[in-house]
C-alpha cells in the first residue's frame, strides 16, 4: 500500500472521530460548531503525555480522551440553558477561546537538550512517539481503524440500549422526554462527555500522526466541517458521518480531478445533495429501508433452512 | 360566489381532503361543520392558497383561483381569519390592520377603512398602539377579523372564530358574523360550536374524514343527528 | 484630563467608528436571521465576493473608489441572491440545519473562487480619504469619520425602509409571523428574496467601508466578516434590528479598549469571551429577550 494512500486513509479515520463527536450531540438534539476544541485539547494533552511526560501511546491517548470529556462536561454545564442556535454559537465561541488560549500558552521542558512542548502560535512539535518506537504508518493505520471500529460498534450497542433511546428521545423533544421520565439534563451531559472523549481521542491520534500541531489546525472550518460530515453522510446511523468524511477527504482530496477548484465542486455538490436529501445520504429512511431489506433476506434464508427435508422437526 | 369542486389535498402521503365539493352563495353565511380532524382547516388553507390541492378546482365568482399564491388570492378578494387568530404579536393593532391591507395601494381608502374598523370594534380603537400579542383572546379575534376585512374581501373565510373564547365573547363573535353578513359580506364559516353556528348560517355542510357527507339548511332537517355527527363523527368511522 | 481618561475616550471614539461597520454587518445578518430563522454562514463570503469584484476592477480596470463601491454592492447582492436560491429557498421550514450546512458549502465555494480570481493573499483596495482630524486631545481618522457617517446614514435608510414603506411592512410581518403574513396577502417568497438581497447589500456596504479603511483585502475577509457580524448580532440580540446597532457599537468599543489594554490576541479572546458570557447569562442578548424561545423552538426542529 503506497504511502500516500496510507496517509489519506489515516486522515479519514482520524477526522471521523471529530465527525462522530459532532454526531453524538446531533443525536441529543444539539448542533455544535465547536467540537474542534476537544480535538485540540486531546491533541495537546496526548502530545504532552508522550513527548513531555514520556508515557507510552495508549495512556496518552486515554489522557487526551479524558481531558476532552472533562472540558466538554464543563462546557455542557455552562450551556445547559441554551439550545438550538444559541447553543451552537456558544460552542463556537468556546472553541475559538480554546484556540486563542493555545496561541497564547507556552510550556516547554528540556528533553535531552531540545525544548519540547507547546509554544503559542508556533504550535507543538516533536511529537515523535511513533518514530521513536518504530511504528510504521501502516501499523498506525490499523490502530486507528481498530479504535474506530470499536467506537462504531459501541454506537451500535448504545443505540439499542436504554440510554440510546433516551438520547434520541431527548434529542427529538426534550419536554416530552422529561415527561416520559428521561433525565434530559443528565443525558445531555453524558452525551457531551462522550462527544468530548471522542474528539479528544481523535485529537491524540492526530497529533501523533502529524507529529506537529498548531492552533491554526483547530479553527472554525474544522468545526463546521465536522458537523457537515454527519449531515452529508446521513444522520440515520453512526456510519453516516464516516461516509461524509470519506466523500470529502477520500473522493475529493485524493482524486486528481478538479485540482484548483475542488472546493467549488464539492460545495456545489453538497448544496445540491442537501436539497435532495436534507438529512444526508444515509438518513433515517434510508437506514430503515436497508435494515428491513437485510432483515427480510435473513428471514428468507432462515425460513428456507426450516423447510429443509433433512431437518428434524 | 365561491365554488369548490372535487378538491383533494394531501399532506405527503396522507389524504386530508378526498374530493370535496361545495358552494358558498353570495351574500349568505355558509357553515362547515365537522369533527376534529375532518379536514376543515385543510379546506380553508387550500381555498386561501396556503396549500395546493392535488386535484379539483376552486372558483371565486367564476374566476379560477386554484393553485394561485395566497397573496394573489387575497388580491382577488378572498381573506381568511385563521384558527388561533394568528395576529402579528410584535406589531401594534394599527400595524396589524395596515398589514391586512397589504395588497391595496389606495392610501386614503385604507385610512378610511382603519377608522371604520375602529368604530366597529371600539376595543381595538382603545388599544390601537398596543402590541397585538398582549391582547386578550377576544380582542385578538376581533383584530383578526378586522385585519381580514381590511383587504375588502368579497368572501370572508373564518376558521373556528369562537375557539378558546369565553361564552360572552363567543356570543359577541357570532353577533359580528351576523352584522357583517347583514352588511353584505359573504361568509364561509368553519365551526366546532355547531349549535351557535347553525343559528347564523343560511346553509351548512358536514365534513367528515375529508368528504362532504351532508348538505342542508338549518331548521329544515334532522339537526340533532347532524350536530351529534359534527362533534363525534359518524358511526361509520369506527367500522 | 488625565492620560488614562484621554486614552479611554480615544478608544471609545475609535471603537464607535469601527463599531458602526460592525453594526452594519450585524444589521444584514440579523435581517437574514429574522426572516429566515436560520444562520447564513455564507454571509461574510458574499460580502467578500462583492469586495473582490471591486478589487478586481480597481486592480485590473483602474476603477476609482466610488465605482468600486457600487460594484461591491452589486457583487454582494448577486452573491446573496445565489445563496438564497441555493441554500435557503429550497428548504422547508423544518430543514434548518440542511440550509445552514448548505450555506457553509457555498462559503467554501466563494472562498475558493475569490482565491482563484485574485491569487495573492494581500490585495490593494482603494482608500477613501487620508488624514485625521484633531479635536482637542483626540485624534479622529477622516476615513473612520466617513465610515461612521455612511454607516449611520445607511442604518437610518434601512430603518426608514422597514418602518415607512410597504416593503418594510412586508418584511416585518414575515419576521413576526410568517404564516400570518402569507394569510394577509404578503408575497412571502418574494419578500424573503428581497430581504436577503437587501441584507447582502447592507453587508456589502459594510465590507466596502472596512476594506477601504484598511486599503486592502485578503481571502480571510469572509470568515472575519461573518465572525464580527455574528458576535455583534448575538450581543445585541438575535433577530433584533436595534440590537444590531447596539451590539455592533458595543463590540467596537469593547474591542478598542481590550486591544489598548491587552493587545490584539487577547482582544479577540475578550470578544469571544464576552459573547460566551452573554449567551450563558442572557441568551436574548442585550436587547432581544423575546427572540429566545421562538428561535430555540424553531431550531429544535432540526
């Protein structure tokens, strides 16, 4: 597999985490333009973990996820009274504040002769854990997708659980949900924490892939993109946001077509797609259609087996 | 004056009106009764141009108005006083009336009509600078009627004007309906309060599940059965 | 007068002038939000499209400041028309998020188109007047003064249009209660389009004034204009026309003081922090309490 493809696929996998982060909140009925803040927080935290505290990768990624979750819960608490557009703008304001704080903060320590650590607008470089431990890009790619697969599996499981139902109820109609016994506040905070953790985890992975991050990476564009991916790929399933990322980064970034005016084409396609499918490609109806077809196929197969002459009654 | 022929309107896949035909005679009060969910408001919105019918035709004084935009229909002389009043809450009474005359360009005529509304509805005159959202239910109903009248409609549609009003206000509303009609306004009235409505109506229709099931004049036919079906729907619905 | 007092007043003066442009930006934004009930993320970029059209004419066709201004307005209006048709008109009242994401997609389109048309990062823009006026211990840039005068006139004009014309009545009914507006005979679709174009033109004027006072334009202008307009609008209250003025001026003044006290980075931090605080504490903004629940209820139907 050539390096370029590995790079693109790794990128897709990592950005999927931010997309899923925004998606969790969408399920809870909230639109966030600020998930890039947790991506940034996770990146810096995990980078500090490996490059400065000399931890190994797994605990550092966990640190990133946890700090992301904590920050998200704090934000969630502060914005409990807000919903809709007000919430969205508040998350945007928060993300920009986080980004500016990273632009202002410098914390470097001496590791074997060189200064390592975040340095304001210059960013945070020398996050070389992968090189130092001879992890190849292909191996890292597998790790990324393993984590992603676990996350998607978790989504599937949670979707069927009581919490998943409560989440969707709270998202669809909070007043009604409250009347039906759903603790909407609790649900929203848990969703916020989960989203923060996902963003933080993605950020940690991102920092190690690039070995260098700067505050500029975590701007409004990333935030709005993350939200857009869910809407393009479809809100009916957790795979939707991943599909959205795939379409943007996969199809367009790596295709040699439209070089120079790629964004114009992509923008136009997205706008047209949304007119036809306002809830994305894999919207709730499409997912329902697919699952019923699959269920029919399974029923047909098992029914046939039941009628098999050699089967004992 | 207003002829509705075989109008069918759907919300997505749900057929709310399945082929409604009725007529509103000039200078008279025609009433549409029916249980909740029968499609009365849907019919009103279709006639007013808010909804587009899937088939059928609507004619105002012989002119086809089916499928026209609501703005054009108001210009042609048909105004709707909607269910729940729908006044402009952040605008004053005066501005609400001005909005009602949006399709008119004759400023002196509009000013004259505003004064006429103030004398017909003194309570509105008292509150002319008050925000419509702060008026009481009855006052909002009067404002909604006055606003609709500002367009000098040939036919006035009224959707459940007595809804949510105290009994005294309900009587007031029907008195206004009768007064307007006496002055020559053609009125097509949708009502839940069948008892009061039949007192002012010259002709009525019963709408059940998207179809007209009864047509007649008050006092001539079995009103009790009609009123019962208007409130509860016919037994056929449960079959 | 003490040095501190002089500085504070000077900052306030500067802030009011810059704030007048912010107010115009917020005014356009709020007109769109008031009528559409959703956020136009392509707002700044449509202004930038107009500004780039003007810059192109300035650099390649030698147009002067006034013709450039006209071109900027036309460009912004046309770009606004494009956005309204593609991103807002096709969406029913419940697909709010789709239209916002769609406007974001167009944002990307316009940014790229601008970079293609004028590939350099920094592009010269015609300046208006140069020099400053001295009033006692205070200095006032002449072009800033002009900016204030034009912005104030434009605001008055918009106010006149909204409250003294039939068109304005139509817009206000649509803002107040779209359904009822249709019932009284207001041509809602047409009003929405015209309001959008008006808003884009007002934004275009703001864009021209700002670019002229900086004498340059960069591709970052789109995002910058959206951010400033957004913050100013939210400070004053979503969907509130007087709020746009209050919010714009407040933002201008606070930014001027913050920059003087803390430097440019912290200035931006203060702006965002202020917005966050206002949202967390008074979601309705400094002026518009009524807007909160309705907007929230509408947005919930995402």
